């Protein structure tokens, strides 16, 4: 029984939040690679006192089975991977701390014996410290983006033992920080794979219509070694497109493809092309869509045509299982329920969702807003927090930059102006645009306010609002705020020179509750649906309205809500209950989107 030696603090990473060891940066399109799945039942040790990190275990030596032992992976609890641990064991429902996951595995021989083997985690919430055959191999912080390690030289043909110390404790300098309105799911929440790639392989690529000349596709490719002169062929057989690129001394290559014959990706016709990238030693492919997205005045323009975003907010939670969503089946349930309501747009709240749901949304023609969990009170100005924010933004863009469905990256949700916040977020906006100038940048603001003199909602003196391409507004008129005037007479003048998406609005209702239909906070379906009708009427006065996204598709779990009206521990702003029952407000939105 291999005993791992933990020796670092549970909630910090050894490195600056990036995966380290062998410097393997993330490999793109992991699911398009040859891989062995490490999903399945793993053994666990629940470690609330973090004893796995102190001397107690450091000095333990492997012992034979009949010796006294105070801990063991063997014959203990087991959890499914992927999956949050909170919803798998009643004892872990509220748990915030360390859970050690451990399992043995043999390696399946790859096609090429001299392959590199990359241990790839699609997501672990929230801090992961990883050990292989008793050796620490690296760590990662951030629960919603992938990380990987080159383990080629660390594997044995059989009986490899992997241990992962997962910690989901909230931290004042974390992202998100100490308080947020969703369940603090912890665990190995997404797929774990052992990839096999050629020693010299294609590690990254980005294809998109050139924002300045959409008759061309700009291509960036990177190979795993900084070798000059390597040829990489990029081809799209369906339309006979083909271009050969040559790497520079950094192992990077750029080039252009003529895009005149391409069908554009759009909601009604989400055209995807099989793209092949071939170097001397490696071939990788995936389906990619091509479209332009820009703003013109206060309109959002896709492929040269103004679009109105008929949206909804979605948490990555499967209501029936009351846990993190992580499979294609989960994605299908969540997305089809949204599509049934008539949406063409989804705000993936409040963190990068798993890749299955993003790729399925793209195949369904759904336009996406994606964000990192900078949610309300963040310790802006703290170097660790700012570095974590940059890492999270980079990892999200690195993973999803080839997804045509994603039209905007959001840098924050409901943060308020301050010197530190402005500096941090303006820096994050700059980083986002440097990494990807082919998409829009946005953020959600709840600081617009009602100005009595002008009978108008305004937003002043917010440099971050000035800096984004599209302004998101979260306002709960009729729920957290009263109607200052009748809905049809309330005026809006919020950054009206740029597009505005009403990125959150709504109120709560318990499905089937019809008590006190006119009373605010009755949690009645009638009050909720009337609130929706009133907000939709108010939206008619927003001259720069480019889209709406009610908060939220499904009732979802939140430890910040604990009252009998809500049926305890649920945020009931869902248009659909956690048992899949459509509330009256769902039909109000379906009707609104049908026009
Ligand atoms: C905020 C926040 C959501 C939250 C919602 C609510 O706007 O962005 O994450 O769930 O309000 O209070 O229900």
C-alpha cells in the first residue's frame, strides 16, 4: 500500500496557483486526444484536521497489514469521480475542508511507446495538491478550469497510486471569497484523464475570423518544444482549405486562411467545421465554428447583423441530483430546458462551466457569456488574489478560445468602484483583450441607481463600466428594490452609448405556492410572474437594451438561504423548480421570447 507523504498546507499551493512540475502548460482540446479515463470510484479519507499535512503521517512508514494504523485509504469510504463530495455523502453536505482521494491504476499502452503521458484534471474544487507514487507532483487553485502535469517519467506499468488532497475551504483572499450565493461544492468535480501525446506535440492553437478582416481566419499554433522550422499544416477538408505554417524559435507559428467560402456560425445555423492540425509527429482535430462579434453603437453585431440576446442565467448544478453537473446528459437536460423557453443566449453563472456543456451549447447554436467567479466582495489589491484572478481568466480563455458560441468574457459580478477594484479589473480587462481581441468584454453591475430628479436609472463614475464593451446590469426591481414609479414610466440612461444586457432580474417563488398572490415576498408564483411582466414592460424604456437574462433557470442550492418560504437552503428565483416543474414566470418568458 503506497503511502503518500503530504507535507504542505492544505489550502495553499506550493506554486503561485499554477500547476507546476515539468512546466507542462495546459494542453488544449484534451478530449480530442488519446486518453485513459481515471474516472470511477476512488477511495477517500476525510481529513478535517489536515493531519495528512503534518508530521503525523510524514514519519509513517509503509507497514504490513497487521500493524496498528490510524488511517487508511483501504476499505474506507469511496466517492465517484467526477462529482462533488457534498452531494455524495450526507456527512459531507456542509463539509469545507480537506478530502484525500486515492486510487491505483495500471497504464494502458499508448499507440506510440515513446509518448508523453499527461495527467489532466478538467476541474477540482477548489485547491488540489497532487501526489503520484508517493511524490508531490504539483498543485492548482481554482475550481473551474483544467490543469495538468507531465508524468511520463513517474509512471510504472502497473499499481500506480495517485492521491489528491482536495480542499474547498473559503478564503478571504480567494476567488470567490468568503460569501457567495451558491453551494460551496468541493471535490474532484470533473473528469480525470491520462493523456497520451507524441513527445513533440501540438500543445495549443487558436483559430478565429480576423476581427479587422473577416474574409481571413487568423491561426496561432504552438508545439510543445521551442523548436524553429517545424512545419504545421492546418486544413479544413470540407471546403478544401489548407495552409502550411512554420514555427519560430519559440515553437510558435501564425498564419491566415482564406475564409470566403466559409458558412458562418450563428444561432439558427451553428455551422462547425472539422479542423485538422498536423505537425511532423502529431495530428489533432476538432470542430470549430467561425463568426464575427462586435458592437456598433449600442448594438451587438454578429456576422454583420444586430442580434438581441434572449437569455437566461444557468448555474452548473443538476437540480434533480442537487449536485454539480458534469456529464453530457446533465448538459443536455440543462440546455434543452433553456432552449424550450426560447433562449438563444446563456450566461454561464458565475464561473467557467465544464467543457461538455460549452461544446453542447455550441452545437445547439446557443450564444454564451462566460465569467470567472469574481463575485461581490473580493480582496482586490492583494497580490495573491490579483494573481489568482489573472490565472483563472487565462485558463478560461486558454481552454475555450476556439468556441464560437462564446461571444464575451466577463471579468466581474457586482463589484463596486474603489481604487483597488478599479486597478485590478482594468488590468484584467487589458489581459483579456491581449489574449483574445476577437470577443467582447463585459461585467455585471448592480450599482446603477434610481435618480429621483431625472426619474431615471443611471450609473456614474465607474471606470470599469466605462471600459467594458457591453454593460451587464443586475437589478431586482420588485424584489430587492421597490417600484419607484410604474414600470412603464421608469427611465434608464446607463452607458447608453454601448449595448446593455439586463444580466439579472427576477424574484423568488416556491412552485405550487399561490398564497397571497399580490404580496411581495409571498414566494407565490403569481407574484413572481407579475414581477416578470412588470420588468419586461420597464425594459421597453431602455434604449440600449441588447439582451435580457432572467435570474435564473432552475432553483438552486445556497447555504445563504434558510427559511421555510424557500423550502430551506434553496434560492427559489428559478423559472423552473429543482424538481423540473415550470413556474408561471417560465411561460411569461417563453411568450416574451416568442416575439
Ligand atoms: C445577485 C447575484 C446572484 C444571486 C442573486 C440573488 O445578483 O449575482 O449570484 O444569486 O443576486 O440574490 O438571488
